[in-house]
């Protein structure tokens, strides 16, 4: 039997294992404490669960896009994973998955997102211990580096394995993170007052200021 003939779906145990691996990584680097933190992690967990359910369990996107009544269950379960590498197939890039451009970009974003998450936690933890406002390290470049990190990681996963559910969830999670960030800033203004207000004017929320300057020069 060839490699492509080996069933790639119906592996629900793998879906659970991979979800747990990345949730545990997020727990280790993010270390939620407040209700807002748990909301942030919970939304990220839902995204991962939907992603890996389609990656290993049932390819719902293929089923829905195939038209009614859709392919039979045995046919779906025998599909190789390559059929859902939508971006690679759209551009007709036949490189092996680890060598594909979107795969490389995906890995860079996912790893970079976790690095940003770890760096943000380190600064925030030290500031909380001193009862101060976190505004050094990555917080000197972004007011909400942890939310930005989760978004970067999700984009990385979307580049690697876009599905209808995760594509639909992504803008909803963006709005949720913006809402949580605003709530966080409201509390920070009450606690730190004018100091945080100055921090707001000097530091962008989600995008490093250097990117904005470059865009301005482009025009």
C-alpha cells in the first residue's frame, strides 16, 4: 500500500493529543491567572480543537465543499492529508510539505508567536511582582504583546491548514481579543492613571510602530 493510500482521518486520539500539546505549551508560556486570561486561553483552545479535529478526525471542509450529498465516509477517511494543503495546491507548489513556502512561513509564525508569548509573560510577571506597569521589553513595542502572540500563532496555523471553521472563528477571536484588551486598558487606567495614558500615546496596541512608519514612507 502506498503512503497516499494510508488513511489519514478518523484519528481522533491524535486530534486530542495535538490539541493538548499546544494548549500545554500556551499554559507554560502564558500562565493565566485572571478570568480575562482564561478567556484568552479558552478561545485559543477552541481554535486549536477545531483545527486538529479537521486535521486528524474528520475533514469537514472537504465534505462541505464537495457538494451534496458529499463523498462517502470511507472515501473521506482514506484521503491523504495533502488534499487539505489548500494554499500549496492553489499555487501548484509540489514541494514536500516541510519544504513548501507556506509550511515554512507557518512554522516561523507559530514558533515566533510562542517566543513572543514567553517574552511578554516574563516582563508582565516581574512588573506584577513589583506592582508596576509593564512597559519594558516587548511591552515597550506593544501594549498587548500576549494577544498579538496568540493571533500570530493562529495565523501560522491558518497558513498551514485553513478550514472553513477556523477561518470563520478567526475574525470572531480577533474581536474577542480586542474587547479583552480594551477591558484590560480600562482597568489599567483606573490603577495607573496618567502614567498609563502616556503609555497609550507612546506605544501602539498590536502593531509595532516601526511597521507603521515604513508604511507612511511607502506613501
